[in-house]
C-alpha cells in the first residue's frame, strides 16, 4: 500500500508528511525543498478490534492509543509539481516517474491562496486554489496520454495486423502504472471506442488516458492551511466547485505541533481526535507561548469535523477511495505464543474473501483451505465468505 503525496511546491506537503510519519524531512518556504522523494511510514486509524473482548491489541507493526489501533501504510512525498510538468517543467519528469507505483494520491493544496502556481509566496487570498486542483489533474492526464502516444500509430497497426486484443496490449504497455486488463476493457466499453484501435481519435485517446488515471490514481484533496481566514472561505467555494471530489480541511502544521508535543509526553493526544490534554510533565515544561499556540489549535483547528485533517486524509485515502479493510488473523484466545493480542493486521482490497485472506497469510493456507472461523461471531464460514472491516479470522487448513 503506497500513498503518494503530491502538489505544487511550498503548500505544506513535507509538513503533512512529517506530521503523518514524524520523520525528519527538510521543510522550507521555497520551491523544490523536496528534490528526492521522502519515504516513510504513516498509519491508518480504526477502532481496536480487541475491545470487543475487553482487551487491547499488542501490534507487531503499528501502535495502540486509547481505544484506537494504528496500522502502517507507506507514504511517498515527491518533488513539487508545477504547470507543464508532463513536458519536463520544474522537477516534472522525476515527479511523475516517482508516482508510478502509488495506489492512491493525496493532493495537498494551499487552500488559503497564499502561494501562486509556482509555489511562490503571495498575499493570502490572492490566488485561487481551484486552479491547483484543475492543473494537477490535467498534468496527470497528459502524462498518461504521453505514455499511450509513444509510437501509437505503429502500435495500433501492429495490433490490427496481428489481430491481437487492443485492451490486452495496452494493459501490458501501461502495467508500470498499475493499469490492468479489466481497467482498459471497462474504459474502452464506457467510452464506446471502435474495436479497431487505428480508428481511435486523438480526443478518444485523451479520454481514455483520463479514465485510466482516475482508476489507477484515485485522489484525496487535503485543503491545507484551513486555519487561515482566507482558507475557510476558499474551502467552502471548493466544495461547490468540486462536489465529485473528497476534500479534507487540513492544518498540517497544527497536527505536527500536536504530535511532537505528544511524542515528548507534554500532552495526551490521539491522532485525529478533536481534543488533547496537557500532562503533568507538560504543565511544568510547556512555555506560555507554547500554551498559547496549543490553545489556538484547540479553539480554531480541532473543532473542525475532521480535526486537523491529516489523519482523516490518510483514512479517507485507504478506507474510502481504495475501500481497503483491516483484517486480523487470530484464534479463540486472540493471542500468539508470546501472549501478544492480535499482533498482526492485513489491509485487504474490497471484495476479498476468506480464501483470499488465507492466501495472503501463506500460500499453503490457501491451497489447503478447509474452512475459516469468524472469531467475533464464533461462526464457521466458507472460502467465499466476504470479509468486512475489523474482521478477526482464523484459517483452518489441512497439511
């Protein structure tokens, strides 16, 4: 599972990345701070499934805070994108190449409108952030189109002469973007393209590029700097302009401050929550200026429906856009041989069955599958049992 953080320079991508991972990254208010992509581990949040058994999990990977479990996902913060990236402008070629393996994108924008199309600082509210949403989609669409267009005439004639399947050949050509045969077939059918690819027009190829981009690189919009006055007004406008997109109000700087304070045990804070508490240690070590900053976050950021927005964006990317599910292997006692409760978690794609989960655990479990047990209901289920979020499943397999 790889989430790509994208956007133009100086909108707070690296701040978002650091808030999500607490990794050490370079953060500065000038274009192309990020030259090489930053890779790190973020976490998606869900209710601890062990609570139903009056226990708490002991994750092998990830962690538990209060009643919530945080399971790891990979994050990639890539170089800032500027208009014309698909033609090589800015760090465009590198940016796009870094994105190939991403399963889903979080597009971080400066919703306050305080940075122009090049990422240069301007007066807050003087730039329309709607332009950034439009240009990023266009850049990605043209990137896909360029890859399809490479030798297209020769490619199309070869398909016609050899009488091979156009969707199959195209899926193979674009496999590096995670394009599958099913995706190409569905897109060709939706666009009602002729069977003979030689007859596909330039406009048809662009429409096909757009469809495949939407399928392979679904996107969440993180509306950063929502705590600024111009940010709130712009956010409301964007909701009207882009009703088909998922827009998350976000203050990455606030989330970073909260997580850093929690890491130092100065506050008690669960990522994604709407409140925090200053600890006994914090009462003695936090300065008056720091307390004032934390109070501002409590009054002006956390009351938003999505809190600071960072955790909400990660969850939306994985659980809403990709519709993945957190599935836990476990027996009736829930514990492994060392006494750890539900130590493992696997993020499974939508439509996964008990048999799919068996294969995910080990090939032999899948090949020798006998039955599965839904630990929460204590019911035996078959290989076609559809998994759902938070399931705890025991696989029974033969030797």
